[in-house]
C-alpha cells in the first residue's frame, strides 16, 4: 500500500467518526413556540367558544410557548412551561379578546430518545377577557395539560418540533364568572436540548 493512501486513510477515519457522532442532550433545555389554538369557557350551565367570547366575530387566534428545564435522563425532561392562547377580534371600532395562560411544571418523555415525545403537566392558570367599552376582567385557577409532538434534530442540539397540547382549567364556583375552561394549542417549537 502506498504511503499517500495510508496518510489519506489516517486523515479520513477521524473525520468520519466525528461526522457520525450521535445527537446528545445538554443537561438543560430551552425552547420557544408559535402557532394557533382555541378553546371554550363554561360557567353557570353555559359553554361559550372563543368565537362567542368575541361577540360572535371570527377571531385571530395565536398560541405562544416558552419552556426551560433540566434533562434528567436522555429520555426524560423536567421543567417550567408557559403556554398562552389569545383570541382577539376587531370590528366596527370594537375590540374584544380572551386569553388563557398556563404556568406549568412539565414532564416530557421521549420513548425512543429522539423524535416522538409526550408531555404532561399541571400548574396555575389565568384567564383575561377584554371588551373595549367595558374594560377587562380576569380570574385565576389551576390546570392540567397533556400533549404530544415530534422533534426533528436539525443540528447537534437544535430541534424543530411540532406540538399539540390540550389543557383544562378550573377556577372555582361562581355566580357571575367563568368556572372552567379548556384550550388546545397547535404550534411549532424551536428548542435547544
């Protein structure tokens, strides 16, 4: 074998080894998400959709997410998750909006370490509804959330994720305010694991 062939092989092997290095999670993670969602609000025997809460007008719905936490194992993450769905409409000079925000302790599990994941959490919730002429009202309570998604590795640490979450909120009994609500959020995440 020629010396030049041996030299080429010696240089190529470490390069191939580095290129084939598997994805590896950091001890911490952080992520952001953007998408859409909707929901409904219940109380005193009635249930209203987000569209109903916007005076029957077609609203614009936006879902936002922020998360940060620690990697417990290559398959299991634990952290803080904030998810908000806002539904707003403007027509004839009247602005309306409703927003539900969840502040959750969240567990995320990757059964195969990459790709598919499921998540579940619980925590505090706040709901705000606004009507131009009457101002705004708010109420707080608790929630439980379940979700699933898929993480596409785009680099050594960066993931593009597709997420679907569903949560239920409870605010306590009342004679004139919402007692329960639920919301779903479909969003794309930009996550560093």
